[in-house]
C-alpha cells in the first residue's frame, strides 16, 4: 500500500493535532485543579483574616484602657482621701475618749476622796 506524501503529512498532522489537543486538555485540567486549589486556599485565608478581624474587635483599645485607668485612679485617690479622713476622725474620737476616761477617773477619785473626808 502506497501512501502519498500529502496523505502521510496529513496523517502526521492529525496525529500531532490529537497529541496537542490531549496535551492542551491535560494542561487545562491541571490549570483548573491548580485554580481550584488556589481558590480553596484563598477562602481559608479569607476566613482566617475574618476570624482575626473579629478577634481584634474584642481587643481593648489603648485610649479606652488609659481612660479607664485614669477613672479608677481618680476613684482610688478619692477613696484614699476619705479613708485618711476616717482614720483621722477615728484617732480624734479615740483621743477624746481617752481624755474623757481620764477625766472621769480623776473626777471619781476626787469625789471618792471628798466622800472619805466627809464620811470620817
């Protein structure tokens, strides 16, 4: 069986086209798989980014924390002042009680001595 040059070239070209089409189809399939894998990876990254953004919303901001600390420091200063005043008042009352107690003892001693003098 004799094949003309034209038929030979056409059959070789057909074979090459089939091989090229198969390679192209394989490349497209590989590209689709890679694109799908990349999309999945990007979705995971976006979910992770979204999770980080949600967690950052829970963080305390520095200016808010500073304001809160300042407010608490003011409260602490106010309470410290009140405590100092109460301690001073307590010391004052204790001193007065001691003096009053001493005065009562002295007066009772004087009264007792006077009654002894009168009673004898």
